């Protein structure tokens, strides 16, 4: 493991009360990056946000609000790249079938995946080991 | 969720006293706005001074309040957004929907 690489692997109950905990961990990691020379506060906010959106997706949609299930989050961050994986045990969905929000129609919902896609460079959702994994990456060096 | 309300010039001001407005607590704000419009309040101002973080659920709660205002012939406006919170309105184009003011005092003068 590179000495500037940070890896976090955490499991929390499938409940929205843990969103702030995971989001805060993401923010703290962003502030620890020695060599990142972009807007650190913006990066911290964006990591917090994509982690929150991905977890809500797992909690509400994939794991169907079942409080006995767990959400597994993996974060790997270097000076160059950010990788986030959020695992769920639910039925899954086709991420490519979710349309972007219609900006002329005011809907309460439907902005979560759009936000993730706007802030990250790659986003995929696939079946893995009997569950699903939402994987997102962001190039930090090229966007700095 | 910690919400403080205050009435000024027939405008009901809701101060969201939380650092995060997210999927965990946004339903409380949504319910509060709905309750106030159903009680007959016409003008609601949501002050977001303390909110450092908003997600799509928080934005959705405010959109719900905005639609509720329209259906009750009222209005919903926003004040005191922190820069990163404001950037989320811009990312989702919602800055074109809401009237957003720099301060509660400024917003109160513009109802």
C-alpha cells in the first residue's frame, strides 16, 4: 500500500442515522490528503455527499429499509484517485435505466443518482457475491 | 429534528437548527411545512443558516414544501444558504425555482 493511500472498510446497520457518521469519515479523509492541491473543502463536501447518496440508495431502495441488514462501505483514496464502493444485499436495479431529472417538472425525488453521476467520473452498479455493488471513482489529480 | 419557528409580518420563519438536512431528518421539515400550510399559513420562509450539508432528500423536502405552497396559494422562500449548500441548488437547477435571499431580514422585506 502506498504511504499516501488511505483505505477504510466499514459496515453499519441499514439505517439513515448512520449517514452523518459515514459522511464525516469521508470528509475527514479528504482533509488528510497531503498532496491534494485542489479545493479541499469542496472535495470534502462532495465525498460526504456521494457517500450519503449511495448509502441512502442502498438503505431505502436496495435493502428496502430493513433495519436488520447492513450496509458495507469501502473507500480507497490516494493523491490521484478516489474509489468508493457501497455494497447492499437487495434486489438491485439497473442504474442506466434511471433517467436524469426533468428540470421543468418539479419532483420531490430522483436527484440522488444524478448528483453522484455529476460529481464522479465513473459510476457503475453490478451484481456481486449474491448482492450488489455501487462503484464510483473520481480522478483527483486531473480534476485538481 | 430541531426546528425553531418565529412569526414576523405574517411570515412564518422556520429556522433549521441542524448541521445536516438529509434523508435522516428531511421528512420532519417536509411534515412541518405541510402542517403549517394546512393550518392556513400562506407565507413560509426557511432559514438555512445552520445547515452546512444538504443531500437530494433535503432538496426534495424543500421542493415538496414549494409545491405545497403553490397548492395552498401561498409562497415558500429560502434564506441564508451557506456556499456549498447553495452550490447543490445550482447543480440540480433548483436555484431557478426558489427565491433565495442572503438573509432573513432581506427575505422578509420581499414577500
